[in-house]
């Protein structure tokens, strides 16, 4: 498995196109400088009226497919 740690701070308005399915991939940079493209649907549980703010851990399986996304 591969794990990636990153921060995300985005307003509700900025995330709305991802929530609505109008935009698909959220681009983030992990703490080691790698650029990740994550499907916006995985962030939906973390959306609040203030947006999405916090530290996250993305876990991929051996094939590089999504396994989990957790807020730390």
C-alpha cells in the first residue's frame, strides 16, 4: 500500500463544482511535494458550510487504486 499525507483548505463555494459532479479531480500536493489528483467524490463526507479544511491521509492499494481517504 501507498500512503500520502496532505493538507487541504478550500472554501465551500470553491468545492461546490466537485460536490455537484461538474468537476472531477481535486489536485493537491502531498507533504513530500508530489502532485496527486483525487476524485472529488471522496471529499464529500468532509464538506462543511465552511468548506474542507484539515490534514488528510490518502491510501492506495498496490495497483495504485483508491483504498481510503481519512481526515486526521
